[in-house]
C-alpha cells in the first residue's frame, strides 16, 4: 500500500505523442504526460496551453488525432467516457455538475442508486456517503440540499461523487479557483490523505505557489506541447515560471528588432526625462481600485497607479490574476466596487463606455472575436464601432463619411485586402487586429488600454503594431500595455508592474526588469512592500 | 457599393428559393399520394390566387397582416431576441385601433381619424411588447417564455372585454368604428370586388421601407444589429445592450400591433374576438423565410398568403391540410438554411481561427 512498493509497476497514466486539432487550432502537439501511481502530479501552463484538452482525452471526452494513451499499463487510446469511469478515472470539472435541488447523498449516488426492491434506498445512500466522508476527511452533510452549499462544499461533493464511483485516478481542473484560503488548506489535507491511501491525483493549475506546496511531480505545458517534467523537490518557482512563459524563436527575433530601433529608444528616453521634471499631470490615474469578479471574489484588490503622457506602463502577470477585470473596469465594461479612475483631470469612475471614449480613452480589447469586432459587420462598419455617434447626423449614419474613414484607415494601417465592404470575419487574424488597432489608434485619444495587442497575429503584424504603439508614446499618449508575452512587455514598456492575485506586487523601471526578476513576482514568491 | 447590395440581395433571396424548391418536391409527392396530378393541382392553386382579381386581392389582404407580424418578429431577431408574442400584440393592436375608432364620430376627418387609430394600434401592441422588454432588462426573464405567456393573458383579457363589456348583442365583436376606416381596393378598382384587400398594404410597405432604413441606415439600427450579432462587442462599442433589448421588443410589439389595422380599419371596421387567427405565429415563419430582411419578409408574406389562400382553391382535389403540411415543410427547409437558425442549432459553425 505504500508509494514505494508501487513505483516499480507501470505508471498510472502514460500519454505519448498526443496531437489534437480543432479546425486550424492545434490544442496539443506531441504532448506527453507520465503520472506514477500514488503521486500528486501538477499539470501547469497558461490559459490555452493545452492542459484541459489533454485531460479531456484522458477522460474519454475527446479522441486524439495521434499518439497513445496507457492507463495502468494498458493501451486505451481513444476510449469512451464510460470506459474511463469504469477504469477508475474521475474528473472534477471547474464548473460543478451537480443537481441543485437534490441532496448531497442523492447527488453522490446519482446513476448508481441503491435499491430496496423497486424503491430508492435513501437511508442506505446517506449511510454510505457518511462512511465515505469519514474515510476521506471530506466533510459534508449527506442530507443537505446542494443548492444550500458553499462552493467549497460543492467541490467536496464532486470529489466524493467520483470516489463513490470507484475513482483511483482523480483529475482536478483548477480546483482552487473558487476556494477561499482556508478551504484550499482543507483541500490539500484531503488530497494528501487520498494519495497516502494509494490514489493518484492530477491537478491542473496555473498558480505556482500551490504547485510547490502540494505536488510531487510537475509537468509544464506551453502552446500545446509538453515543455518539461520536473520533480517538485528539485526545482524552483523561477524555473517553473520560465518554462511556462519561456520564449520561442519568433519572440527573440521580435525583441532584437525592437532594440535595434535606436530612434524609438532615443525618443523614449527623451520622454522619460520630460516626466521627471513635470511629474504632476497624469493622463490616467487609478486609486485604490477594487473590482469584483463574476464569482463574487475580489479580482482587483486595491490597485493604485498612474501613467503620464508619453509613457507605457507594462502590466505583467500570469493570466487570471485580475488583469482582465482591471482592464474591463478601466474601460467601463465592469462595475467598480470602490476606488476611483481619472482620465486627465476628469473622474470617470462611474462613467459609461461612451463617456470614457469621449474623455479620450481608447481600448484594444484582449479578445477581438468576442469584443473587438463584430465579425459579420463590414470592415468599414467595424472601423466606426464605438464611434457610431460621431458618424451619424440626426440619427442617420453618414455612409460617405464612414466610407472615407475606412479608406483612410485601411491605407494608414495597411489592412489587407484593402476592401472596406468585406466582413471582418473573412480577414486573417493579423488584419482583423489591425482593424481594431486602426479604429482605436486612428482617432483622437489620450489614454490607450492595449490588452494582448498582438495575440495570435503573425510576426509582420506584430512588428507593425509595436511600431504604432511606440509612435503613440512619442506623440504623448499614455499607454497601459497588458500582455501574456513577457518579452513584449520588456520590449515596449517604460515601467513594468506585476499583478498577482489582484494586487500590484511591484512597479519597476523597465531597465531594472528581466524575465527572471519579473518571474519571481509573477508567481508570488516575491513582493515589494505596498 | 453595388456588389455589396448584390450580396445582400443574394443573402435575402437564396434560402427562400431553395426552401421553395424543396417544398415543391415534397408537395409533388403529397399530391401524387392522393392520386392527383401535381401539375393540375398547382395550376389550380395559382389560378385561385394570382390568376384572378378576387383571389389576388385575398392574397394581398392576408399578406398584409403577415408582413406586419413578420417584420415585428424579424426586428426582434435582428436584436437577438425571439418575440413569440406577435399573436397577442396583433390582437391588442387591433383592439386598440377599434377602441380609438369607437370614440370618434364620423365628423372627424379621415386625415386625423386614420392616423389616430393607427397610433392606437401601435401603442396597444407596443405596450404588450414593452412588458417582456422590461422584464428582460430588469429581471433577466427570458423573452420567449414571457411572450408566450403574455399571448394567453392578452387574448384572454381581450376575450373577457369583448364578451362582457364592449360587444354587439349575440356576437363577439365590437360595434363599428365611428371614423378611421381605411378604403378597400375595390373602391377604385372594381375588379377586386368582394376581396378584403385594402390600403393597409401601403402602410405595410411603408413600414417595411422604414424598417429597412432603420436597420441599415440609422445609428440605432447599427447598434441594434450589433447587439443581435455580438452583445459583448456592442457593449464594448458603448451600446446599452439593455436599452436596445427594451427598445427592440417594444418596437416589435408596436409593428405587430399596427398589423391589427388591416382587419379592423381596412376590412370589418370592428374588433372581433379571434382576429389574429394564427397570423402572429405564422409571422415567425415569415420572418425566418424572409431572412429577417424587410424585402425578404414582404416576399415571404406573399408566399405564405398564397399558400393559405391557395389551400381554399384546391380544396376539391386534396385536403386543405395538405397546404398546411407544405407550410411546415417550407419552414423546416428554411430553418435548415437560415444562418440565424443554424447558429441556434449549432450546425455549420465555422471554427474561429486566430
């Protein structure tokens, strides 16, 4: 029953060369995973790194395009969900799958209800659940309605449900995202107990402090590939962070290009010099901002900063630490809980999107397919989205001015193909992003929120967008740049802030920053006194 | 600009034409199963509708109401909302028009009386449309549920009003209106004698034109379509999504309500229980077949009106219900080809690529 006695046997999970594509998106490319019996294995990586897809293949929800999956030494590639459950694999999803009107016991036995004759033996179900609850330390009240549970309790029910079905390999998808710190500690106790009883646990997360605390072995994924496999005892947070956000060849080339641009660098230096003398006038200032997330958690937890004209403040951080909520609150898309936001001298804390635009705010949103573009609208119409009032007189849109604006922007931002009547959907990702950039930067503005401005675009478009951002800085605009690419932040920003769990843990001049320095702040192993 | 118009036109016309072809094939099979020749039956159907003035007049009359309800439903769909309440809104509009008309005397000139009654119809339908709009905005109540339920409430309420308060003895209709009647077509074209066709169809055509202008040329239309396509992007573009929802459902109700004038002001000159007669529900099919484009809606309204009137003409050869089956086939065929419906059914989804 001890872990050492089982290490000689075949691994609990062995995945090799897994490829999986959805349309033209490659979620997994030659990904691999090896999990031994009786270990807590952390699967880490940023959003979109392919962790969930890999686990869906393990759980039988997806079939791999290529590669093999072995469980306990048996090749089970391409199995179904029912095969996976029968083989003892239990997946606890991020979004709970419980019936709120049923009790805890009813939910746990659902699908395998104990029968007394033809009747459902509820008393027996309660007894079973209570026994299981005692054995595992997962404290629940068997006769309570699920709708009355806290998220932490609901999660315990989910885990009990998989254990009741005989799960020996437990997969937990971002289990701590919804938990409070004491609930997280309780969960760790349970997971250790399950492991010591011979269970195998795979934990998907991107919070590195948790990984260090709970896991035995770590597998790092990035862009669909397995980057490395580390033993937790023999690694450091910095090493894991580097593996997670590490650079690739294209990125290195991009940064080199940025640095050889001597003219821009000179400009920047000149502007930075200017601020120190006239430091008072901030283009954007944010004070003690608190923003709640969709789940009622404090996603932005008291953030204060300001950006001067002609300055780029880079915001680094592992995704999911409040950057999205911060940008949405600044743009007027999410309500502010407390604190204030000023553009120039104007307080815009409670202004709507349109009023903030009028105050000089431009916003390149992180998701162009959801927010930034209306994919079925023409390029010309997309180029006036958010400015429709400007392009209308007496309630009627001015087609001639919209067309003229489109012509100007298409030329200025080199949008291809240069046709204003095509739907935005038909453009390539890079050109779609250029439409967004053209709209937001091809107008009068003083403050630019640039969120993941080069995500998913080709290298040529990246260069183009970067040089536009530098030009805007030279023209005296204040820019808040949020990027998952550390190199992008390092190449463009004058100052860099790191966000961790809703707070700015440091703000430093870009000259003092490097991947290693930022990495430690990003994973929360270091923070400056606020 | 011309090529853009052409693609718009293709988008508007292509699915209905395919649907028509599918319906024709299914219709052939159905007719043959009754031992009749499809050619004969279709000839009769056309002769009884487009082939003589009376039949054509009836088609125009039926198409007018369907155009209003079709436009109403399509406006909602453009905003991403499914208004299933056109039936109740149509009845409420008809009743309101009659109610206004009853309080006017024949001394009131038509130039004042007709607009007053029309306004009454639009307001009546608009109020019924505003209720789901308000509930959606305020409490997040789903408009489909609310509009379906409101149909029962409104129709029962009107039935109660007619049966217990404002009716002519022994009937289920109101007295005749004092003023506000819209002239029938046979007043200037005697050939249409006996058909219910009246100048309400001009109002329908103007409404369609205004609807097109609103949707594709006005700022509010730009915002409304944006909300319908991508609410998150609309919100990002400074559009009040809730405002658009409320406005769209109210306007949709008003247009459906305006449809009530066809019967009340143009045909019978009184409100009668059961006036809507399913035209509100058929408006959903009209909107879908018409691809939610005002021009398409007009064509689809004519098409469904032809089927409905044609059903009477071929009664001797095949059961009238066959035409209803055909309508069902058309709706299903269009449902498969209309992007809006496909999106709902999650078919033919293009993967979003970076």
